[in-house]
C-alpha cells in the first residue's frame, strides 16, 4: 500500500485552510487522508455530511430548506 511522504499531514492542513476561504468548495480523495477503500468511504461520508450542513445553511431558490433537512441513508456493508 502506498505511503505518504513526511510532512503530508501538514500539507493537507494547509490545503484545508486555503479551501476554507471558499465556502461551498469541498475536496475529497485518496490524496488527502487515506488510500485504502475503507479510508476513502469514511472520508466520503464525512465530506457528504459537511456538504449537507453547508446546503442546509443556505435558503433554496424557493426560500425553504425542507428538501435538504433529511439525512441521506447510507449503506453500511
């Protein structure tokens, strides 16, 4: 299994700090927090939750957020 180079977590922290300056931008993939399939699935679930929080914090075009208030069910295999 591939390994990240020394200082990887610091680079990821810097990238995340820069991305935080752009609301609504979310990065995901094996280049950030894990190359294993289970790592990628876990990271995808965490980012999906953050995306939903972001979308729920913004009014929809119709002025309501009801269509986003439900959590998306996930398969746990």
